[in-house]
C-alpha cells in the first residue's frame, strides 16, 4: 500500500512543493552535480535540478518531511553556501557578495601590476644597491605572490 501511495503522489504531484533556492560557491559543473546528488539522496526530496550558470537549484520535495532549512543544511554540508529560497533578499545578498569578490580581485590585480612594474624597473636599471639584486627581488616578490 505504501508503494502505491508514493507512486500516486509522484504521478499526481500531491503534497509536493517545488522551490527554487539560491546557491553560491560552485566553481564548475561537477559542483552542481555533487549538490544535485546530495539533494536527491536526502529523504523527502523527490527531484533536484541544479543550474551552475544561474547558481540556483529547483527542488521538488515533500514539505511534511523536509523543510527549506533542511535543504540548506544539505547544501552547506556538501561545502557550498545556501542563500535561501529565491527572493529579492537572496538576490541582493548574492549581488553584494559578487561586488565584494570583484573588489577583492580588482585590488589584487592593481597590487600585482604595481609590484611587477617595480620589479621590471629594478631588472632593467643598473642601480648599485647594498643588498644583492636577487635577494631584493625575492623580498619584493614573496609578499606580492602571497597576496595576489
């Protein structure tokens, strides 16, 4: 009887909810497949489709068994960041995070470009220095390499 009941629910989509959730931290299509597999393994989740490009997942689940917080826990446990159900607040949070990430990348580019300019100048100008030329370049390059 349980098998028929489950089949009936699946065919007629009874007592199932479909939600779109936002995810961040994916780097490739394999990340999306990992999240999809983890969600499908979770009890109460019928179907999960993760879109890497949109950073969203469409999850079909039984709300009596699973909540959005449970789905978020599965995503977080897989190593990715759960931003919540698709809404304006989640979109704003994701936009803020992208802006922070781009600002950080811009700053690293500027520091790397300036440091490489200093290194190129030292390489071509014959300057008498109290320290060996190679050690000076190492002292300049090491922090730049670490930061960039």
